[in-house]
């Protein structure tokens, strides 16, 4: 049996997802990756919650309005709470010069045997 626990796999999955998501959205400049593409990474319940909120003026997956592919260079993912395996902190610098970081708390949930993003909120 290997040393890597399930939380480490989830951390890697989140790091890979957010690296791809930030880079893709920055390249698209439309601010929207297709819902079909997100199905692999985000639970149906969270996708429905996002789709039903027409008042959103920010990206709920990043809890941010803009994208900059440079964020990927400082992206970190870590377990947010020792007692709750499915809560993670995702952080990246939005201004490297001023060292301003953006932190979000991501709740993961299993759907069809796969860990997926079930909720995202800004870490205040």
C-alpha cells in the first residue's frame, strides 16, 4: 500500500484543476469555461447553484472577477481543517509585487466515486 492518502490525491486534483481553469479562462477572455467541461470537476448540485444565480458578477469557482494566468505560478492547495478531510484552502498571489494573496475555501464531495468541487467561498 502506498504512502499517499486520499487527501493528497484531492490536493493534486485541485491544483491541476485550478491551474487549468485559471489559464483557460485567462486565454478565453470570455470568463466562461463550458458547463459540460466543468461536469468532470464540479458536482451537479454546485453547477445548478451557480447556473440559478443570474446576479453573479464574479466567477464563483474562483470567487474572483478577473483571471491572470500568472496566478498559477503561486498557486497552493492545502487541507484547511485537520478533522474534516474534504475542506481545502486554495491560494495564489494576485499581486506578486505587493504580495496580495487571494484565498478560497473549497469543499469537496464524492459524486459517482470521484472527488469534485461542491462549494467555494472566499476565505475572509
